C-alpha cells in the first residue's frame, strides 16, 4: 500500500498553479462521446479518475490521445454502448456515461456503480431522469440495461434533490432528444456550467446553467469543439488550508475565486488574510488560527461537502471549538478517527462533529478512508509535530494531481513511499 511520509511543522509558502477540475472534466470527457468527431479538451488533470474515464472512452471505441494537459478524443467511429463491470467499479462517476451513451446509441448496458466510501450513493434520480426522457431501464442483478423504444423525447424532469450527477446525466441524454427538456431543481455547481458551456460550443441549445431551472432544446447533432476546463475549486481550497494550518503564505494561480464564495470567508473567520487579484488567491495565515464557529455543507452555492474534510483538519488546530454538519453524504466522517489518532479532539453524533481545537497534532500512522478524507490527513500531517504516514494514497491520487511534488514546491517535507 503506497503512502505519503510527511515531516510536519514547516510553513507552507510559495505560489502554485492549480490543476483543472476533476468534477468538471469527467462529465465533459463523457460528453465527447456524444460528439461525432475530434474534441480537444485542455487543462485536463492527470488523475486516476481521468485515466479511468479515458479507458472507458477507448472501450466505447473512441481514440484518445493525451498531450500533457490536453486530451484529444476522436469518437467518429465509436459504436460501443456497454461499460464492463471492472471499468464501472474503478470510479463512482462512471455513471455519468449513461446519459452520453444513451444520447448517442439509444441504448446502454452498465453495471450499477455501487456506493463509494462516503455513502450509499444511490442512482434513483439518474434513472428517474432517463425514464422521463422515454428510456426503458431494466435493473437486473447489478446491471442496468437501457434502451429507447422510439426516440428520446424532451420532457419535464423535477429532482427531489439537486443531484450533480443526475443533473449531468439529464443534460447529456436530452441535448439531442426530440423537443425541449426542462430540468427543475437542477444542481447549480460550477461544473454544471462548464459542462453546458462545452456542449453549447458543440452546438447544443442549453439555457439556465447555474440556475435551478435548466432548459435544453434538443438538436440533431453536435459538432466537435475545443474547450479548456475550469480550475478545481476543491483542490484550491485544499492548498489554501495547507497554508492556513502551517502559518504559511500561499499564492494560488489560475483559480476562480467566485467558485469559492462560501469558502474564502471561513478562512478569514479563522484569522487568515485572504486577498484576490484576478485569478490569483493569496492567503497569509496567523501563527494560531481562530475557531470557525459553524461549517454546514450544502448544495452549491452553499459550503461544498468536498471541502468538509480538509476544513475539519483546520478546525483541529484552531483556538476554540467549532461545529461541522455534513448534510450531503451520510458517511463522510471516516477521516475523524484517523485525526483523533494524531491527537485531535473531536466528538461526532450522526452528521454532526464537534471539534475542540488543540495546540498541536502529533505525527502518526494513519489510513486514508476516501479522497477528501485522505487530503485532510495530509493537511494534518503538514502541521503535526513529527512524522505522519498517510497510507492508501490511491484514494488521494483520484483527485489531486502530483500532490507531493506540488507541496514540496511549497516548502513541505513530503515523500511518496511504495
Ligand atoms: C458529485 O458527486 C461529485 N463527484 C462529488 O465529489 C460531490 O461531493 C457531489 O457531487 C456533491 O457536490 C463528481 O462530480 C464526479 P450528488 P455525485 O448526486 O454526483 C444523493 C469528490 O470528492 N443522491 O450531488 O455523486 C447522494 O446519495 C466527489 O470529488 C441520491 O439520493 O453527488 C448524496 O447524498 C465526492 N440519488 C446526494 O444526493 C441519486 O440518484 C448528493 O449526491 C443521486 C444522488
């Protein structure tokens, strides 16, 4: 099992260009399957999740070439409509291929993606949106067999929860449907806007992206285009917290501060000086952080659930007690027992964690439970006294490009072992 070995106590300082967004590039790569021709996607981070997505595209018959952070996908002759179980299981968000495959092939066979480390993660809203568009969905022992008896027909889709993935699937399946689709209670995340910007560049007719009601007017075909993916707002938050917990001074470039409107004020509440100039966010941290009174995760534009674990690490070393409420996923506190091994003082009850800040954390051997929980343990290791070993880097590699080298460039003492 690969691990990060961190010698804590160094101030994280310097400047870094932040990677492209994992949660934006995954649906956009899936969307290239809808386009007949060669799509060019820039600012695509090198992650295990993007590698898995590229494997799925190749399995569907696309040719895919990566040149640095640019990925060129040619789906001209692609005819696939099945994703084998092993590829589906590599990554939860493989389910977002459903809408793209059905949109192009009018049929799809995928295995249900299954839960992730952070919760059951059902796909009922995804399947509801497919059925609303005229798709027959048969669930058969872990396999989803979908087909469209006639044509995909535009319809009204009203989500009981603004699910990001289900919104993406509804958009992907409706862009070439017959007629107009109205998606009500749609997710408003920046990644939805980026997906719609890409599709509109390809000739789709989508309006309302970023709002709760998205209207999709079906078009006959989509033409290839070139697109640059937005910056990763959660990775940005993670590096800012690395500066915050070590009394550091970090400048992050190529960011979009607007996407962190619910995050930056909390860093200021913790006593950090946060300044924004164009696409650069600079954070200067105090020697000891103030407590953050409450962190409550919500759908965008509320506080992002993906930043909850990194902020929990920050709360562990702040002055005073803070409350964290995780409203989005039912099992997203698995990093907490690991933080307690490092000396953190945290009590949890259901979806609520009460964190009493301590003067110092201490290095320990810990295990990354999931992607953002693993990032939280790395952050804790950066500020802890002594050496921390964060095992199971495979989860962290899903979402953070070149984490150890980037942190070394910011003065951290971190190495990958195994
Ligand atoms: C996306 O996951 C992100 N992943 C997640 O980021 C992120 O945490 C999440 O949105 C919320 O912002 C990608 O974009 C690849 P949801 P997704 O559907 O689409 C329930 C990370 O760390 N739900 O908005 O799976 C679900 O169980 C990852 O980068 C249903 O009940 O999230 C959860 O409680 C983790 N039925 C809530 O909605 C459904 O059909 C939010 O899920 C779908 C979802």
